[in-house]
């Protein structure tokens, strides 16, 4: 069975070192992890179903290991749970003023206690 065009392009770019960051992670998840496959399946597909050779397989393996490790240890922003979001929505619908904690670290006054944020 032939791979979809998008998958073949992703494999080509991976084997030739043209991908980095989230493009590697997203492609791996989309084409392999969602189907219950591992990084070894990617390497086998490159070796046995493409002409990219040992060098392409090695490049792909190194890139995947690096990017997946970076993703696994990435410190994501703290997010709200669905329960917290539902409570906020219910309070707003009930007519209560809700002060939602928010600070954008890129703003100069992000952590200034004298700055008032809007209530919803």
C-alpha cells in the first residue's frame, strides 16, 4: 500500500534533515504513533521502502530522538482544567464578577500589583 503524499514528503524531509521542532513531533504522531507504531517503524520504512539509504535512516533517527526528547521535557505553560473553566463560565452566566488571574510576561506591567485587570 502506498503512503499518502504528505507522509512521503514528511519522510523525505526527515531523512534529509529538513525538519525540526514540532514538525518532527507532529509528523511522527500523525503518521506513526496514532497507528500504534514506534520510531523503529519509521526507520524500517526509510530503509526498506525508500532510496534514502543508511545515511537517511541515521539522520531521521537522530532527528527524531533529539526532537522527541526536547518535546518530552518541554516545560509547557500552566493551563486550566476543564472543571475550572466550567466554574468560571457558570459564574459569569450567573452574573458574578470573576477576576481571572492573567499575566503576560511580555508586558512591562505584567506583575505590577497596581495594574487592574478587567473583570468578566
